[in-house]
C-alpha cells in the first residue's frame, strides 16, 4: 500500500469544528455515533457504501480510541482527480495503466478520545507516522492512504482546542466495481490498524 502523512496546521488552514452543521443543508450535521449508534442508519454515505458503514461502526464503538466527525465516499469521475491519483500511484511507470482505469475515494475525520492526545500535535505526528509505517507493508498495491493532521475545536461539553486526523483512502481498479472493491478492502485494513492496541505510543 502507498501511504504518507502531512500536517496542515498553519493559521491559514481550516479548523475542524465539532459539532458542525451545513448551513445549506439542515440534514447535514454532526452526529455523535458514540452516543447515537443507531443514527448510523440515517447517513446516506453509510447506506451507499457498506464498508464505510462498517468502518464508522467500528471506529465509534466503546473500545475504539477515536470517534468520527465527518465522512464521505465517492467514485472519482473528474479528470483532475483521476490524473492526480495516477501520478500518486505512478501509473505508466510501476502500474499498468490498463489495470487502473477507475478510482474510488473516501475521507473520515477522526478525533482521539484521550484528551491529552487530542491536544498534542507532537503525539499526532507520532501516530500519523506509526499508522503510515504499518500501512505500507499491506498487500494493497492499488490503494493509497493519505493522513492529514488538522487543528480542531471540540465543544461537546466544554471547549477544547486540539487536533484531528483526516484519513483519505483511495483505490484504483479495472472498472468502477473493482476500484470500489479495492477501496473497501483498504478501508477495512486501515480501520483494523486504527483499532490496534499498539498504535498509540505509551509514555
């Protein structure tokens, strides 16, 4: 699997605010799936993509070290997005372009439940690095993980400033169904890595 991480934490970069709501669509707003797991059935993204639904269920379960704030998943159809993924994967160099004619992508914004971890950019960098190193050996040659550290403002009980991790999972395939299947497998594997007990560094 291809994997990399970066940080977008400059004053000009956007901050993830939780809870959030979409001013243009009242139906789009933050749902705390830890407290309301049955609300998962109301998410259109989860209904369309069972692997995303399973990932959200797992990442918001009681034993998960994280919870989710936002997500989406989509087949890549725009030329610019497809060209960028081809460049990332080295299509035409390491991969046969005939095996990579479709793509599927998703993102999930995650926040760590541990308050000290949530507040520490340094620990987020360690976590993103560990996640990347564990993802690379996975036998998923048509999948790409991009992890982005972002500033976050969490105000569910009291205001807290910290950081979030945005996970972008992309996959290529011979057609749309194959690309989605490759993406689904990659998302399943990344979810397992996030739930693994040795991901969070001990102090």
